[in-house]
C-alpha cells in the first residue's frame, strides 16, 4: 500500500512539474501575435494570412503560423512570419536552423540571430527570434538606412513577444 501511495505521489509531483514546465509557453493562436501597423510604425498591411508549414529543418514540433507584409509608404516593407511550436525546445531548434551563420545577440531575454544584406538590389535586414514556443522572423527591405531597417525589424519582433506576454506567456529569460 505504501508503494502505491509513493508511486501516486510521484505521479502527482511529475504532473505538477509538467504543468510548471509548459506554463511559460504562449497558449493562444499565432494570429493574435501579429502587431498592428500602428504599433510598429508602418502605414498599412498589404497581406495577412496563415503561414505555410515551414521547410523540413524548421518543421519539427511546428503547430501553426501566420505571415504579414507591412508597408511604410514607398520607403520600406517588412515581412513578418510567426510560428508556434509544441514547446520551447522545438522552437529553439527551428531558430538555430533558420540562420546558423547569422550573428547572435540576446535582447531582453529574446534570442535573436540577424543578418544585414540586400534583396532585389535594396538594403535588407533579416531577424530571427525565439522565446519559449514562439519563433518569429522579420525581413525589412527598403530605401531607409541599414540601422533604420534593423530597428524596424527589432520593433516588429519586440511587439510579437510583448503581445505573447500580455496573453499568458511568461517573460523571456
């Protein structure tokens, strides 16, 4: 009888730890995480739709996603993609595979890989971020300075995580 009670106690304790381990993940839908043009300083949304399943190296544990194209007049565009994963480990694995040669920085607990470059002859900035089960990639392109494009990409990613934390995800560490 004591063995049964001890086994039951371990099962309950394991359930509590499992609940604590997943409590920090974002519990909602990807669509709710996409910032509005006003929040990020863009004038309009050109397109907003569910994201397609990512490439195989990013697909393990993928649950859903959303993508949007924002415009800032004729000076800049941003493409934001948000993926939700089954857990932090799956999201982090996707993030590592997204751009393994990119520079890396930790910003307010959010892991970020980034790369400046060009797209169709215009300056561009690519930003890949992860926190808990939320992965976001942002590409900004336009006639603005590289630092402005980088700032815009960071602002968009920042709003994704601000929204996630406002809807139940614990702070990024």
